[in-house]
């Protein structure tokens, strides 16, 4: 009870599973309660978004249908609006039930979400749950209809009635006018199972997706294919492209297809196509998957049209009628180019020659019954276009968003896109926002002057550019997604403003970047590049192990790994060398025990101002997105910080940065330099995921300042010419989804796995860190037992922190090796058996609730089964677990600070900033 996203939920097929689920569910419920319900696996699932005011006026905003049947969490299911397979009678029953539930629960004002299941054969309807609040589906319904549910709910809460609130879009109708839509919206979740290879990828009643994309089309087929390319997972539609296994030596067998259909998984949609191409009947697929035949028949239509397309071998042989039909069913230029063995540019030019071009329709809440004033558009292939002509003398700038949230690229970048739009508005410049993520503020219809809810591909963006004629396009706020489009857009004649695509490439291209560093006299870890195993082996032998290996042009440490020996390197190259096609693998000397530093800065070409210098709490080797960090630095000598400032300004000048940039440094203390050598790890001439954190910490929006720089307003003109170093400390801490992936080892490494972040502020670093831990859901115990098991190279370093923990009154529990070191140092500890040494062992103590905090650093490399079980069990039992030595030290500091200040000060962020400015 009272959990989100199905946390702790499950379907029990036997008594043993039932007991495990009950135990886990009770532990995860804030009120120690679980709900036991009849299984309705395979039933059709629907959601109704409803609003009510204090005069008992009730409106249904949207009916949403789940493509996947019951048994898959709605957050992990493909969903479609409006509902496609409901009869009018069923819809009216559901509508009446929704309104009755709303009244019975007593939701007097605001929005609610009611979920229903309908038996596909008998029509029996049952209520799954009701959320008397805005929900994940409310955001989707708002974007699908143009009806701003949260905004209206806020007005209802202060006493407005629905018939008193005007519709922003039509300016004629009122909020009591139920939205009518003449298009189809499809949402597809985005999963990142590649970040958790040990996790079970089966989709269940517990949500596992980390983001989603939404697409709008004139029919289900068009919106489905647009949503698939909007996912940004290498698919440009349902078939076609390098990820399409059909017709390759990896083509799945009938047995593999049957298995993928029977068990819900992230790839099932693609296997529906394979099943149809294999000749399986709609009825057989329906019996296997419980997916409604209506959806399957639409996918069958796509497969039949694909067969027509593939029957033609050349672009020139394709009839205008076939190309138009393909585009109206959502086939992309990339798919057609793949099947006709030509380039996307050739397909695009042929379309334009035949006048088969995208037209744009408005989302207006009323199916064109009234005129719409809010410019919210989607593309389709019809004759009439509804976009306005460009006003003479008015400047238009396009901002490319970040697409679906994923690990490594989330709402931090959406913050930057929104603030860029706000900056353009302040300057009187029209902003055009392009994004496909319904969870974001950038896709609110009132964030920008023009909103295009479209996939972020070269084709889709160029279609908008053709129609809207922007004076420039900003690619540096949406993460890696827009950067990957920059070259293609520039080649098509689109003006990229800010740092040029050539300089963006110079920062990413290993050889070009190395020359820049040599010219500036800056240090870089010894490194090399390789395109095959032989090259990698030679480079690693020259550099010396351990090495950090990664593909180029990726975000979030995708496929990044530390290899300690040749065997590990060869395994990596065989498994991960294809991650970034046509790009080499980068190999760097891994700087063990170095301190990593992040710098965000802005340059206008003449002046470079540092926004913030952040010292990472975890050592180098833990991905920057997973490491906690502090602003300003809490332990670095001022001479090192000054050296970092000089290097930042030099790099901004060399890369001709216009706008934001992020640099990652590593400070390694060695014999040559007692203060430490500063190494440049990488430079990203774009917004970073720390941009919002720095902006909040210093009280200035870096994205807003950078956007103004890109349209020609200097830093001097904006009054932002000096670095702001706050007198207080801000700590960013990462939030991880490990409780959704039970059994996964939680040790941190070079591949990013966090899905969010929190921030703690205080005058004192230790208290700011403690606040950040509490905000991240890590409850630091003020008393009790702490388990400590350190790797060989950390045992001696942990003696002093252990002594401080004893002085605070904690009882220490260790395995034999760590216990021996502590006892020799005069620290009294209890010894507990390792997992393989018999019972009772540490896992038993954890299950009994006797362990309240765990310090466990991994002992080197490879699969660490015993330790891995301990760390995985810490998630199951909700015990905070720290896996790095610097993290252990920071937690001990925080426990001491909380003992001294049990009730830390609570102050609004505006008050911290204001007090700092006055000082």
C-alpha cells in the first residue's frame, strides 16, 4: 500500500513466491500493509482521466487504452489515446463508474485517474485502482488532449468551477467542455536493461521503464511508427535498419519468436512483426499475448505495406502513390532508404520532387470545431497545413529537446531547454520547441511560442525547418540527442547557433582534441584509440593496466568499463565494440584514487565565466552522473582550483565555445607533485546534467544566460562576468532504481545507473551531505549496528573512521579479515560469518533487521558473488549501503554532524542566495 510504480508488487504463482512477495511488500509499504487481489492477468486495461469541481461538475478528459494486457504495469505498457477497442456501451459504463467513484471517494476538486480491467470474452468490468491526484497518466493525457490537468486542478483547489475557467487553446470554450481529439496518440516506454545486465528483463506489475516517448498521428499505425523512432534506440520504425534481425543471420527462429511473444519484454513489439512475417496467424498471436486483435491487425497492415515496399528494388521505381501511403502509415525516410539501398537524402529529395511533404496539424482540444490560438503541432501527410506564416522582421529560433528520459539523459536537459525558451521570450524572439517526451515542461504548450511534438530525428526536424524557416537552431541544451543531429542539419543548410558542429566534433574526436591539449600544455591520461581487438591490446599494453575503455559519442557512460587485465579487455571488445558504429573505442589509463572535478562554464567568445566547480565525493572511476558532488569544492587546495580555472578558460577559447561547456578533470596526487597533477578527462561544449544543480546553487540560470549569448547578447551586457563562489555548500546526490531490479549488484562504476538526483544545502559540508542523503531516501541511523567489510587496499584507511563510529556509540560488525585489522588497531568489533561460511551469517542479521548501515568496498575486479549478495540484500531490506572509500568518510562526517546538530536548519533556497549576495 501507498507505493508508486508497483513497488513491491508482484504476481504469486505458488505459496513460496507468495510469502516472499508479502515479506517484501510489507517492508516497502510506508504503512506496513499489502493488498491481496484476484489475478486478472490477460484482461484488457483502460484508464480514465477525470476532473471534478466543488459544484459537482465532472468531465472526462481522456480514455487511455493499454496495448499490453493486465500483468504489465501501465507505466511499462504501450498506451493509446483515445481508447481504440471500446464499444460505446462499454465506454459509457466506464464513464459512469468513474464519476460514481470520484463522488464516493470524496474528491471534491481536482483530477483523478481510475484504472479498469475488462474481460476480453465476457465483458466483465472491474476497477483496478483509483489515484485521487495527478498521476503519470495525467501528464500523458494533458499532452494528448491539450487540456492542462494540473493547471486546472490548481484553480479548482482555490475555488474556481470548471465553467469559470477558459480554455487557453480555443479562448472560447470552457474547462467543462470535454476534449475531443481527431488523431491517435501512442506512448511507448523507454527501458535501460543494458545498464542492469543481471536484472530480469521480464515486464511485470512492478514498473521498470525510466522514460517514455509519445507520438501523434492521424491513425494508430502512423503514431506507433513515429513513437518507435522517437524512442531513440536505433529503430526508425517497426522494421528496417541495422537493428532489424529479419533476413539476417540473426533472424529469430519460430521457437524464439514464440518465447518472446509469451513473456512480456521490451522487444515484444518487434517480435509481433517477426511473428507475422513468419506466417503466424492473428488468432495464434492473440492467444499467446492477449493483445487485442485490433492492434494486431494494424501491425499486420504495416507488415503487408512493408512487403509492398520491399518488392521494389529501387527508389526510382516507387510510385508516388506507394510513397504517400508509406508516409501516411508512419514509415520514415530511413526505413525506405534501407530497403531501397539509397540514402535518406535521396528519399527526401524524391518526396519533395513529388510534393509528398509533411504537413502540420494543431492539437486544439475540439477536433477543429473552434479556432485554436495555441500553436501546438504534430506532423502527418495530408494536404492542408495549419502552421502560421512567418511574420516579417520577426526572428525565430528552434530549440531541440532531449527526447525520452533515460539513464544519462533526463530532465536536467529539459530544464535547460525551458530556460532557453524563457530567455528568448525575454528578448522578443519566437521560440520553436521540438521534443517527444510527455513527461517534460518543454512539451507544455505555453513554454514556447511553437511546440512541435515530434521525434528527434534528422528527417522530422528538417520537415519542421522547411515549414517554419528558423533563423537558427540550438543543439546544446538537449543532451547527446541534438548533438547527434547537428552535422546532418548543418549539411542540409540549417544554421546551428552557439558552438559550431565542427568544434563539438573537435572536443569528441580523440586525435583532434589531443592536439588542442598539447597546444595548451594541458595534461591528459595516457590514451589510445582502437577499432579492433588487436589495436586495443596494443594500446593497453603501451598505456599499462588498468585502463578505462568506452565507445565515442555516447552519454551516460554507456558501455564504459574499467579493464584490469588483457582478458577483461578482450571480453569488452567482443561484447561492446559495436555500441557506437563507425566510431572507435577510446582507451585511457585509469587514474586510481584520483579526485574527479566537474566544471560548468559559459563563454561568449571573448569572456569565459565559470558557473561552478564541483568536487566529486566518489573517486574517479565512478561515473560523474552517479557520484555525489559538492559546490564549492570541500577539500581541494586553492592552488589546484586556480589551475582548473586557468585550464577551463584556455579550453573555452581553443574550442571557440559560444554558450555552455562542461569539463571533467581528475586530480591525481603522486610523487612528482604533492599537490596533485590536474588531468583533463573530457570536454563537452554543451549543457551538462549538472547545469540545473549549479544554477540553483549560485542563484543564476546558466541555460538562460547561455541562450542569450547564442543570439548575440554578451556576458558583459547581461552583467554576468565573474564566477560566483557561494559561502554555503550545496551537495548533489544521485538516486538509484535498484529496488526495481532486485538481485542487481549496486556497486558503482564507470557506467551510469542513477535515474535522478537530489540536493542538500547547508553552511557546513557534512550537514549538506547529510541532508542530501535523507532527500535521496537513505536514512542514516543515529544508533545501532554498522557492518563493515573493506577491500584489502581500504582496510587501513577505514581504521580512523571506524574509531570515530565507536566513539559515537555504534556497534561494529565485521567479517574476519576486516575484524582482524580493526582489533589489531584496538577497535572492539563483533565478527560475523561470510555467506559461504555457514549460518547464521550477515544475510540472516540483515533479514532480522539487526544491521542498520553497511560499508562495503568491492575487492578489485570481476564477479564478486559474496559481496554482491550482501549489497543486493541491502536493497531488499532497505539498509543504506556505501560502496566507496570517500563515500564512507563522507557518511561518517555526516553522522558526526547530525549528532552535533540533530535538527539542521531549514531555509528556503532564495534565503541562502540572498544572504550570500548581501555578504
